[in-house]
């Protein structure tokens, strides 16, 4: 059944690989014209979900429908409705830009005449006019990203799936790509995945926070960011039993909430008994002295105590990278 | 109950667009893949080396024919060097087909476009096969030379020439399909080429030698039947047997089918 309101309908989507569960029974919907963001650290299941939506992988369990059609049963029809930009923007490096886009356009079913008009539109939309005769392999990462976007857009799909569209770009390029996505969001339904909170906040109307294959929060980005913003936030690293330390922190005056997770060393593995805490406090509160005194009283070592100096997104990334998530 | 117009339009559209796209997709993919061989020096180098070696072995057999009688088909198709370089070429040109796309990630954009896995496999096979055909075309000049410079009064028979090329094309299709399958299994081009080479040596070298060394009747029979060398010996003398034709054609279809399955397997891993 065609659903007038929702273009994506995902129910209990599960994907198991040989040794692990990448996506663990998630359900969500995306409305037509909406920009939806997947936010989460690496390994949260964002890319796997994207690949299943794009029809590159099959779900182990659950149902995935795009425009009322099952993505595998009606793979052919569904793929014509989708423009997909994979994570590392794979392109045929030896081809020229215009030639590549023509090849992709024809492959996606555009007639020669339609393609001729479309090529001009897409080149100006993605800023590719002055490189259209260049060999793709000789261009920069930023251009690769634009070529990938142009490829995803060329057949004017209803639904755009963009997997980490700004990863590996410099700040100017990031800004340009974000502007472009914003423009696209006015005409298309866009699903983007990112691990930047600000990006999700700037681009999306709805954000799903994924961690370990589960949706841990789903809301408008303002509401999610509000969980951390408008409060004083203190980042602390304490060596000691996690639950006791979290309880100690919660008990301090002015503290609203505590998010705890193990510290990561440089290899990304948990660093022994060290845990990191994000302590949310009332706007005026500054319980740093109490925290250090509390840790000292219990004999726990304290090696970091920062008052909102870290970017929110870093803290967020650290926390969702942990085993235990306690967004309250 | 009458079908709703919407439902009818839906099915019609689907069928029409499918028919429209099926063949053109294969041609589009074939074109890209075939041209990719010539985007780097690799394609040219392979063809030049092939022509050099097959040309030299042709000269050598011509020189031998001054002292002994050699048949036309023997001069053109029975050189071990000719076959060696054909097989090496097949391993080299089939290895990137899927392995490279998988390695670089382009397989993901390719297979999420509105194409079927079978179209992709067919196009890649056709592109590699076309390369082999293009590479073989200049060897027709050898036949022309033999015709022009034959001894006065000697007859030039066309039949061994045609059947000789027939077996080259059949064996070429079979091993190309085998190479496509090997490439569809891995993301390493080296692994693909090695597997392809090993597989080819079974029917080409092993079968040819084993049929003489074995004293086991059924096995000996099997090896005689699948020995490509034996087929080449027959066909290049103008002896056409339907059995090898069926063997190579069905083998080609089998390996292409297995390739489609190997590509589909990504869904369920």
C-alpha cells in the first residue's frame, strides 16, 4: 500500500553478521519532504541501515519499505526512487566527471534528451561546471563528494540517502556541502547519517540517535540538543567504580543528570578503571570543587574536570561510544 | 471485479520500463567496462605482448614448415605459446571485474543502481570476452599471409581455420566465465588471478597429462573428455565434435550463473 505520508517505513529491522548484531530491531518512519538524521558513533549501525535501505544488503529480520514497496521484492522500482551516496564515495577514478555522470544517468534510466538538460542542472547545482572534463582521480576529496552527490541526484529521486556526506572534508567544503544538502532538503526527502551533533542540528528535522544497533533517542534535534544545552556541562574523568561515582555525582548540589561511560585510550579500547562522566548542572551551578573533594574523599583519582570547554559533539561522541548510555 | 486504473498503470509501467532498461543497461555497463581496459596502458600492453608472442611463434612454425609438412590449423592454433598467453590474458582481464570494484567500493554504487545482478555479470563477461575477440582479430592476418604465400598448386583449406577459431572462441568463453566467477568471489585481484590460473590448468594441463598417466578407466575417460588440448588438436584439424561445444557452452552458462549467485550472496552475509 502506498502511504501518502511516510516514504520510509522500517519495522523491527535487524541485521546480524556472522559474529555480531549490527542493527538490533529498530523501527522508524520518515515523512515525505522530511530530513531525517542518523546520529551515532562509528559502529552504531548507521551505514548498515543505509545499505539495507538502498538494497545493497538484506535485513536478517523485519520489514523495510520505501514508498510502500519492499526494498528487496521491488528492488528495481525502489532503486529508481532512491539516490544513494555511500560512505567513502566510491567512484570510477579513471573516468571523466561528465562522462561518469552521463553513464550513471543512463544507467538510472534517463533518456538521452532528458539527460542533456539534467547534466547542466546538476553541474550548476553541485558546482561541477569547471571540472566536468577532468579525470575524477585527479580531483580533490571535496569534488569527489560533489560528484557522488550529483550521481545520487541525477535521476531526481524522491529519496536521498547520504552516508556521512561531510566526512573527511575541510571546514569550507563541509559548509558548502551542508548548504547544498539544505537546498536539497526543500525538494527531496533526505536521510543523512553523521556523527556530528551540530550537523544533525543544522540539517535535520528529526534525529535518531543510534548506539550499538539500537535507537536510543528519537526527536527533533532542538529537543535532543536541549538535553545537553542550556545547562552547565562538566566533563570529568574519574578512576573508580562507575555506578558509585555516578551516584556520587548525582548527589551533588546543582547536578541535573550524569552520563557515564568508560574512557577510551588512543586505540579506542576501554582504559582500565577510568570512566568519563558528563555532568549536567543547573545553569548557574559550578560543582567542580565538590566533585574533586568527593572523589578525593573516596580515594578515586581525578584527571580531568572541564567546564563546557569541550565541544558538545565531542562529549556526545565519547558517550555514545561507551557501553552504557544514560540520556535522561 | 474490474482492476483499478491505478493498479493497471502501475504494472504496465513496471513492465515497459523493465523491458526498456534490460538490454540498454547491459550495453551501458559493457561499454564502460570495455573502455576501462583502455583507460590505462594495461589493455594495450596485454594486446601488444599477445601479438608479439603469437607472431613470433607463427614465424617459428613457418620456419619449421620449410623442412617438414605442417597443416594450416597446426601453424595457427597448436602453438603452446599461443595458448599460454591467451590463458594468462584471460586471468588478467577477468581479475579486476568484480574484485577491483569490491575493493574500491564502486560495487556498492553499481549494485544499488536500478540494475539486476544478472545484468552486471552478463555485461562484465561480455566486456572481457569482447576484449579477447579484439585481441584475436589481428591473428587473422596470419591466415591471410599463409593464403597469399602458399606454395604454387597447394590448396588452402578454409575449414580447419574456421573450426580452429571456433574452438578458440569456445574455450575463451568458458575460461572467461570461469574468471568472472573467480573475481566475483574475492576482493583481491591477485587471489582472483591465481584461482583462475589454477582452475584453467586443471582442464588444460592436468587433464592433458593425466589421461596418459592414469590407469583408472573411468577417470581416464573423464580427463580425456575435458582436456582442452585434445579439443584443440581435433578442431584445428577440422574435426568438429558436438561434445566439447556443449561442454564449453554449458560450462560458460554455469559459471555465469554461479557468479550471479556469488554477487547475490552479499545480501545475506
